[in-house]
């Protein structure tokens, strides 16, 4: 008895072929992503690559200026540039000071706004008002507050009989940087508050209730329940705040433009001066490249330490 497979007149059926939809689906995905990827490539990736390239050249301002590849010449000059390293130290003081104060004040405000208070919704809206203001506007407002003759701060000290505290807040070597840090804290605290408040709302009330039943005080509940639950949020927002603060430009430029005597000359202001005041595009690009590498290194150390503590 012959089987179906042994009959020469019957052709064996192969496995059913599925339509090759993977390639077409992948093409469709790329086409859908193209409108969002194109601005990123044009406005972010290309300028980044262009800046890295310029850091290895002697590019200068001007029309039809010949650009030559100089290798590591800009970076060798940068290593001995005391003005840059001084601005980098000021930038670290600014970024660390603003980030730490932002976090502490924002945490306290977030804890307050997380309570069952009257008009809590209105208070939450008012807390984020500074975040909605452009840095230039914030700088102008606080410049008026710090004005040595007609400023609100000096006028307050005059009215309370403390004329000895009146000073040129943005023009004095000893007060310029602290005054600018205070403005940075005021302007950036709302975003940190919003993120921490969202994290607090994710902490289960049953954990606090269980700790209270066990006799834990308010401080112990905050230390052993709230903070551990907020640890991932704290690491994320402080890292982002540090990057944003270190790269700050507009606020400090409007307030002091780096003065007096370079006491508030942040690295971004220093690079801006080199590029658009002195026309040293290649050297300014090298400054930017070095700052990116240094900030990545600092953040890597910080994140590694915080994540190790969290685990």
C-alpha cells in the first residue's frame, strides 16, 4: 500500500509561509519616528558633533576665516588657564549651593503641601509660579530687589533701622555670589518641589500608620519610612538639578554678567565670553567639551555612591 508521500504524482506541501511583515512594520516605525527625530538630529546631535570638532580647531569669528585642525592645542592651553579653572570652581560652588538649598527647602515645602491644609490647591499653584517665569524676567526682578539705592532689600533694612546691613549686593565681592545663589534657589525650587511632592504621594499611608502603631515618632517615620521611599526620586531630581544649575547662563548673565571682578563668572559665562566677545570659537568649544566630561565624571561618582547607599 503506497503512502501519500511515495506517490510521484502528489507534490509534497511545504510549510506555510507567513507574510514578511517585520520589515514593513520596522519601516513604518522609522517613518513615524522621523518627524520627532529630525529636530533632535538637527538642533541637538549635529551642534554637539560640530562643537566637539571645533574644539580641535583654531576656529575664530569672521567671514572666510580659514579653519585649521590643531589637535590638542586648545586643551593644552586650557590646562594652564587659571581664569577657566577659577570659573569652574565658582561654577561648582554655585551648582552645589543651589542644588543643596533647593532640595532642602523643596523637601520642606513638599512635606507641607502634602498635608491636609485649607486652600492646599491654591498654595500648590502659588508654589510653582517662579517656575513659570523666564530666567531673564527673574533676573530683572531680583536685580531691582538688590538695587543699592532703590532696592526693596536695602529699603527694608533702612525702615527697620539696620542701615549697617545696606550694601551693594550684586556689586560687592563678598555678597555677589551668595546673592546670586539665593536667586537661583528661588527660581529653581518649584520644579524640585513638584517632583518631591509627587514622590510623597506615592508613599503608602499604611506604612506610616504601621510605624505609628509601633510607637515611632514623627522624626523616625520621616527618617525610616519617607526618606527610603523617596530615595530614587531624590537621586534623580538632585542629579538633574545639578546639571541644570551648572549649565545656568541667562539668570546669572542678567544679574551680574559674571562680575564683580569675575566673582560670579560661571563656566558657561566664561565660554560665552571667549566665543562671542573675543571670537575664539575653537577654544570656547574646547571649554565646553571639557566641562561636559568633568560633569559626567562628577555625576558618575555621585550616582554610584547614592545607588550603593540605596541598595
